[in-house]
């Protein structure tokens, strides 16, 4: 949500596209299908799932923390009353929850990026610098200190706007839809309606905030050195133009939207179930 990176499938392909600046000596891809075919040919099915362990850990932890912080902040602002928050309040609450979640989970996303981008060891897997998530965490800390585990943190903070925009859009879509149906703003929707609201809010948020994901991935990439966020932005724009900030967006939308829909449907139904238990 920071973008919550609940993208547990084909994690290698999208990340390779994001950091592919056309300048470094790295694999060149003409699109997502060419990228998948190339990785499959070089590393087999294992190559497409490099970094899946930190992705699973990071996604589960991020979603759990995000919903926890978001609901706690909303409850605090409602001060015990069942009042509806405004769009701005939803936006701020979601941004605060995202920032708190990122402080805890950023090291996991760094290890995912490092594990995914080990293409230099394709010919000889024994030369891989990182052999797994926990070994990568220890090695990054050992060689680069705490700073290494928090590379990409600044654009990640900007990325909290992704979750903020998504939750604001989701909450407002639900409210406006219920108003259209002449129902209470907090009325429960059916599964298809929740899926529709979640999908629309996710596509909106991804489209609005995708460039930060590209910059964040490039800062975390062990093969290229940038002096900072502005340097990464300038070099990307200078060498690739606006297109460079949107590399990999199509597979990203296709990949994360179904997972987002499932997450929101489960969240809404579990929340309703638990609320019902409390009332009984």
C-alpha cells in the first residue's frame, strides 16, 4: 500500500522492467512477455519467483499493519461516534497508516529487490550474493548498515500517497454508491460490489502514483548508484523521458488488482463478522 506490494506472482518480471534503464549492462526487455520468456529461458520457473519469500512476508505484514493502523487512526478521529469521515480525513488517515507501516517493512522490500535483481549469477547460481531473505537482511546490514536496509525509504514515504488515494477512493466510492442506492453510508455491500470498488480504487491509485515505484526500485537496485532521490528522478527523465517513469505499469496493474480485490473482500467480511460478534 505504500504501494502495498501484494504482488506475489511473477515478482521478477515487473521489477526487472522498472530498473531497466537501457544504460547498465543488464538484460534488455522489450515488454512483459519478452521479459517473462527471457527469465524463464535463463532460470526456469525459479527465476520468475525470485524474491517471493520476502514478498509474501512483506505483503502479509504490510496489509495487516496497514489495516490495523488505519482503523485505529479512524477510530481515534471519530472519537467513539459512528460519524462519517470526509474524503480529506480518509486521505490523511491512510497516509499516516502507510508511513507507520513503511517504517517497519522497508527492510523486507529492500531484500526483495536485491533477490530479484541477481541476474549476474544466471550462469552460475553459486555466485549469487544473496541466498535467501534472512541471509540477505543480515548481509545488507553487515555491509551497508541500517542505511542499506532503508534505501528507497524517502520515495516510499511519497508512496504512502498510493494507499492514501486508494483508501480515499474506496471509501468515497462506497459512500456515493450507497447514497445512489438510498442506503445508509455504512451499509454492507455484496461481494461483487466490494470487488468493483476495490478494483476501481486500485487502478486509480496505481495510475496516479506509479512513478515513485520505479524510482524506489532503482534506488534499491544493487547495480546502479544514485546520489539521492532527485538524482534518480533526473537521470531517469534525462535518459528515458516520461516513459521511463511508467515502465512495467501494465503488468503491475494486471498483477496487483486481483490480489487487492480479494484482500478487501476478505477484510470487509471478516470485519462485519467480528463486529457482529461484538454486538451479540
